[in-house]
């Protein structure tokens, strides 16, 4: 989880202490769909997770969901 939070902090500019794992990426943090896709790509690349064409951003609304990828 901490590694994902650090990646998101670096990518979005949000201070790490503002990134509660249960906050909604779009509604609470204002991270738009394009930035969410960039974050997902960075997480996939960093942790060597294969691309899944069936993955939907809306199924991963919080950082807690994202860290479970």
C-alpha cells in the first residue's frame, strides 16, 4: 500500500499525508479519468502487472482498491 501511495503522491503532487486509502480518487481527490489512467499505468509498470483489457477504472474508485490490483 505504501508504495502505491508514494507513486500517487509523486504523480499527482498531493502530499502523502493527504492520500487516505479510502478516499475516492475522483470525488474526494479530484483526480480526473486521464490522471487515473496514468496512475494505473504507472502502478502496472512499477509492479510488473500485465495489462488487463477488461479492467474498468470505475471498479477501482479508491487507492485501497488500486493497491489490490
